[in-house]
């Protein structure tokens, strides 16, 4: 058995915190835990923000069991380490003091004084990431200066001026890496001491940092558009996971999504459904193979009681999740199902509008906003059926959780998750988006035959088991390791090395390798190799006439008359003006061109 390759996997998460949740981030966390359990694999959560709150949030996720303790946590500044020491950053001098006093409440507070005047104050409290110390410098009455430490290690410093200006310094191992200036929360500039540059655009700074210092020998997961701006400058192996649809609610391809997919220069693209994969291949021209890896569902929860009510578990964003339409539908038929209420779990900007609608219909005794729940599987296990209105859905983890709990689902017939997971008449119903009467009739149909629908749910989630999920991801990583690209610049036959590398190199390297191969063929007067190289360039860039012209010349010099006629015919068809100009300049090709046109 071949020895397993040691693998470093990096997953980019813009920020962590109590307000950051939902199906997407939970799917990212689940994948990280799975890969951390793979032998000889190191997993790093790369956080684009650098501060104590992010380190504490990560430690809390580990303590809660959400993240595997073997996962490493690094900020962008901690993983992009300069090759040489940074230039000297701003110096925040600690004041001299001659006495200190302590007081103990919810936090330990230490006040440092000089000649009886307070010059510095510490506020110390335990946190999941260690002892958090916030040190306030009191010697400058015009500025609020605070330094934050975790277990005596300085992580960040903030200087707030009365004019709304805030300077935040990021420290790594005691060294100042950069200072970010904001004015009334708006980004002004960042001065990077490692690069010795100042950037007026935060994204441009992150890109420059990644391009210069990002580790090469790793696999990086790019999750949707949140970290897409780092895809191009990262030259390591990359995997793009598309959590959301590349089309909008009207069915049109979103330009930003098209650009992300077609410009992606990594090794693999992942989507959660086969329907989405087929649509991606129809709508776009992806440069990497597309893998289908559905989300995983845990073991079915034990039913905690009789099923009487209808539920919705969702973010209350009525643009993408029109729950108000489900309320309208339920109100039309609730008199026909007197023992069944409609319970809505979730929070969001649409909550007030939903409450207004409930008050308008005077149905607060039957339709209730239950607030956020951290136990969605338990809610589904106690529910008769679930209403999951959605205008666009990359997969729909809530749909999978409901079916796994034996809870039939009524959803809109949209791409991609509902069509992948729900079989109308068996484990739920699909209705036309916005058709309130159809929702109402579906409620009555599932309600009347709920035992039949419930019985069909377990079979529909069998392919989403943990074992299947694990096998797909481990196979993907094995495939990426097997295709790991290397190029021996010291090979005795550099031309043969370049040709061999072309067969296994990622797309982002192939153009430069092809140019190198053509150059080496030119040096060795290998006309056949040059011709093959330019022919490949023509296939990759059919809108560029220059490779095609070189193919015309080289095929003629090689005596390949039929090939030359074919290239002339393609030249005339694709670039008629340039073709006419070419023949005026080189009349020796007239006969071949006329023969090509007559045969065409």
C-alpha cells in the first residue's frame, strides 16, 4: 500500500462570532472536523480578522464541540509570515508607575498610579482562549489607548481619537505587523510594516499579502463569494465550494457568480447536488472538474412526542424565504385542521413584517413566532410537516434535516436542493413559487396522508450518511494529492520535463509552461514541437489569431499541406479581415488558401 501523503488543508472564514451562523458556516465547520480526523492531515481555520474576539470565538467553538480541538487557528497575519523582520512599527510606551491597587468584582481591576495619579488600568477576566487583559493607558487625555493581551501575549492595540479616528495595530508574537485606520468605522488605509507599503483598499492589501507570503504546499478551500477575492492570488492548490445558486430568483446567471466560476484557476469545484452540477456545465465554462459532495445528516433524532403541528425553521429573510406566503396559505385552510398550529422558528429582518401579518389575520393563537432554535432536528422530530419556502437554494440543509427526522417537506419547485431532495407525492410536495393556493392544497394533502409521507422520508436520506460524506471528501483529497504538481527546473531534458508537466499542471500554470515548452523547442530547432505547442495555444485561446498564424507557417514548413489548408480555412472564417491582409502580404499562400476555400 502506498504511503499516505502528509496534507495541510486551509479553510478560509472571514470572521467568527455569535452572529455568524447558518447552514453554510455549519457545513464548513463539519467539513473541517471531518478532514481533521483524516490521518496525516493538518487543518487550519484561516481567519481574515485578527483580534482577541476572534481567538476567543474560535476557542468557544472548540469548547462547545463544534470544532475539533486538532484544528489550528490562524489569522491572515499569522499565516502570511514575512521572509524578513518587519520594519519598526509604532511604539506604544507604557507609563512608569510607583503603586498599584486591585479590586475584585466580575473582573479583576488593577490601577497603576504615579505620585497618586492614575496612569494605567488593567481589566482582567478569564476567557475560553486564556486570560484576557485589556490595558488602558490614561496619560493622554485626548486619546483612548487600549492594549489587549491573551495570557500576557499582546494581540492588538487600539487608539481612539475624539474626532472618530481609530488606529488598530495587529501584533503577531509581539511584533507589530500592520496598523489599520478607520474614520467613523469607514476604512481609510492600512500600513503594512512587513511589506513596507500603505494600502487605501483593504481587499488589495489582503491580496498583496496572500500573493507574497501565503504557504504553497497546501490545499485551500474557497467557500463561495466570501473569500473569492483571495482565489486568484493564492497559488497553492484550491477547491471552490459553491454553497449558493449561480442564478438569481428570476433564473438569470448572476454576473459575479459567473466571473467567480469561470475565472477560478484551482483544481476542483464542489457543489452539493447533481442538478446544480448539470446546470453549471450548461451555463458556464468551468476550468476545473466539478465534484458533487452532498451535505451530511446525523442519525435521525428520537421522536420526542406526537406530531401535531406544522413548522418552519429558517432565517427570516422574506426576500429569499417568503414565509409570509406560507402564513397566507395556512390561514386559508386552518379551519380544516383545527388541531394543528403553524410554528415559525428563526430570527431576522422579516420578523416584524410577519408579526404584522399575524396581527392582521388575528391568528396569533394558531400562527406563532417561536424565535431562534438551536435544536432544529428536535423541532422537525416533533412536527407533522415542514414548510420550507425558498426562491433559490444551493442545497437546503434544513430540508435534509427535516426529512431525516421523518418530517415531510413542502417547498418551492426551484433549483437545486428541493428538486434533489423532495419527490412529490412521496416525502413531500413541490409547488410553484408564490402559488399560495397550491401551498394550501399541499398542506391539506400531506396532513391527510402524513403517515404515508413520513414513512417515505428515511429512504430519501440514505445517500447522505456520514460514511458516504467521509468517503467522498477523503477521495477528493486523495485525488488532489495524487495530482500534486511539481516541476524539476534542473532536469537534464528540460523540454521533456515541460511536456510531461503540461499533462498534470493546474490550469493557472499551463500557459506559462506552454510558452516555456515552445521556447525550448525554438532553441533546439524542433519545428514539430513548436507546431504542437502553438496548436495547443490555439485550442485554448481560439479568439486569439496569433497562435493560428504560427500554425499556418509551421505546418507549411513541416510539409503538412492538409493541416495548413485547414488552418487557413479557420483563419478566413474567424478573422476574415486579417486573413485578407495576410494573403496580400504573403501571396505564396494564395493557392493553398483557394484550395482550402474550395474544399470547405
